């Protein structure tokens, strides 16, 4: 649909109309504009003074941004599952829709350069983890957010990079993004109650708790932990997971944050996002 700015502005002004059919028609026309329509709505919102119109513009902006996020998430699942940073960006745009993918990439690239500087790879794997831990937690000052564990910002990767605080999976994701660039055999592990990392090369495998500043754990340590939680040991708990598993868990964590605040609209929307990433179209929170 080709509309000039004046025509788009006229359409937006009709959002103040209380006629249901008019609103339906105008909303449909603006939705057809996609991202361009969002830009015009954002610009118009800044200039209008009518409270009702402002509210309707904001609601429509959110609806259109959320539709765009759903489309992008579906595309990621179909075509780009190997790109962990992309899905972290997409999840972050739920709360920060203007966030640019390249902004996150540049920040991660900078962290990679800092971590890889003077890094020695030809040492014992435990020493590799100690070097990484020093870079992440001592030098760069990343760490667990224990004082505000259930904050939704702990699942927003852009805020984790800014605040240098996060939940277990967010800290593990940063670790993974950097070590992937370094070609180290480190992977995520979708462990019950706590997301972990594993170093796995050949028959050598151990685990890393990024939320505890990179504490190294053995398989028996994890088995003992499961026993204290009365959780039956499952071999799948010990093996690397894929980026789709990580994305699902990130969204579930975000869902839990909103659930603690009784924010039902956000919970419903995240349920939809999770259904896009599920195998059968049904979301399992």
C-alpha cells in the first residue's frame, strides 16, 4: 500500500474515532504499513495531545511490534537457529523494540576481544575455565544478580550487558557467545532448576556454574544436587542442549518474572512466543 505522509497522518488521526467499524478499517490499513507504519505512529504519538488518541496509538504500536517479533522469531526458528545472539536480541526486543541487533553484536565483539587477549589455550581444560572466569568475573566485573533475581531485566540480554548482572542462563549465554568465537568446546546444559555450561571434548567432560562465578562441577556433584532436590537422574540433563532449548528457557524465565508481578498481558504474550518455538505449537510453561 503506497500512502504519502499526509495520508498516513490522516489515518492515524482517525484512531480517535469511537466508531468500531472506522477503528477496524483504520487499524487494518496501518498494520499493512508494517515497520514504516510503526515509525509514523511513534512520530505522531510525540506530537498529539489528546490522551485517548495517545493511548490508542501506543496500544497499536505495541500490537504491531509484537506481531513483527512473532514473525522474526518464526523466521529464526526456521532459518537461523545457529545464531544464538539473534534470538537473544529478539527476546530483548519484546521490552526494547528499538534495540538494534548490531548494537549487541558490537558489545559482544568487544567483550570477546577483551577475553581473548593474552588467552592461553594449550593448557589443562580447568585452567582454560579459570582464565575465562578471571576475564568475565574479575576483569570485566560480570556477576549474578542475587539481590533482584526475578527482575525481567535479567532476561533482557542488552540490560545484562549494560548492568553486568544477570540470571544463570543470561550469564551462560554471554560465556557461550564468547567461547564460540574462541572455538572452545563449551556448550549450554538445560539442567533442572539451574542452567549450566559444560566443557566437552572427547571423553573429557565437566560442568561450569556461571551463576557461581564459574565454579567447576563434576558429574557426581550434579547427581548429588539432583538427589537433594528429589529429582530422578536423567542422562539428558548432562548433555549439551541447542539454541532452541536456550531460547525457550529464556522466555520461560521472563514469563516467571512477569508472573511474580501478576502481569497477565505479558504472560499471555510470552505464552504465544513460546508456542512459536515449541515442536507442536503448544507452549509448555
